[in-house]
C-alpha cells in the first residue's frame, strides 16, 4: 500500500499481529520500535515484527513517502531473524531495497485480484523479498532451523496452556539449555521472552476487540494476572486497563 503521512503527523502507538515491510522512497521521518527511535530516509527498508510497539513520525517539512505491505504469520519471524532482522535492528540491507520495493509494488498492483493465480503470485512476492534479505548470508544448520520453527509452531498453538521451556525443548528433541541457545540465535529472544511476547500480543488483540476483561484476557493466554500486568506494561508502556480504555474510546470516536 502507499505510505503517506501529513507533515509532522504521528501515527501510533500500535501493535500488530503481522509483519510490516515498508520502503521509503521520498521525504523523511522516523519510526519508533519498542521505544527506540530510528530515522527513516529514502532508500531505507525496514521490517516491523509482530508484537512490536510502533510509532510512525513524519518530517514537518518533507513527510516521508513510500510503499508498504503486511505479511501474515508469526512463523516468518524466525526466518527474518536469520536474515538479521530484529526489533532492535529492523532495517534491511541497502542492496535489498530495490528488489523489495519492486515486489511490494507488484503485490499492491494485484491486491484486489482474488484468483488462485494472483494468490500464488503474492506468495511468490514474499519469497522473493526474503531471498533479497538473504543475499550473501550463510544459513545455520537445517536441523536447528527446523527445531526452532517447530518450537514456534508449538507456542502459537499452545500459548494458552502451561508451557515450560523444558517441555517445548523436549518436544523438538533438544536439551533445554542447548535449545534455548539455538532459539535465541535464531530469533534474538529467549524462548520464555518469545512466548511472553506472543501471549501479550494475543491478549492485546482480545482487549482491542473489547470482548474480554483484563482478568479473562490474562487467563485466556495462560498467564497469571500479576505476571500479565508486568509483561504487558513492559511491552506496550501502558497497563492492560489503559490499553483497553484507549481502544474503547477510539472505537467510540470511529462510530461517531
């Protein structure tokens, strides 16, 4: 999609379930990811991960322009981590910019086409973008990648249950300590931190929908209420109650 912010405009904070890939083609601005502010200039491509707390800023005189797309799937995160993309290092290599920009523009051009062929072409765009990120990089051992991907799949389906790291490690066939090292190398986070971020993201979606109390949202993602409050505030900078109120007021303004 086209990215246009008005001069001096701020958008956010926002937390998303999707990966956001954005290419800046003109103007200037900045993006804040989990409290760290990065300047954005033409030729920059950055990727925002699911669960990131993001604020977009436009320059007061020449607001940035560009294109962006959303890519569904937490399982992409492990692949992006292997390409060097992390919340504290969200920018793609400069040499990948033109290819990523080209693929986003093609995906935008066919976004309203619901044919099977177009769906496959959009998927191909994602793979081409990932390939551009990996240009010249060495991949870790296949077995380790598979284990981390399987661990992430387990977290995505069982996050609402008691899920100790030792249990996940055993399910993917590794000793706990070694598994934790592999997981951190692939994702930039410990298994516990990754699972907590996933739970907070899921709970935030429930609170945004307005259908759950804070207590039931915590229970729905498998967290004790006290731990949930601390993790939520650490991730988003506000309490779950404040987050729920903010989105309730935003929804009310939209309806009016």
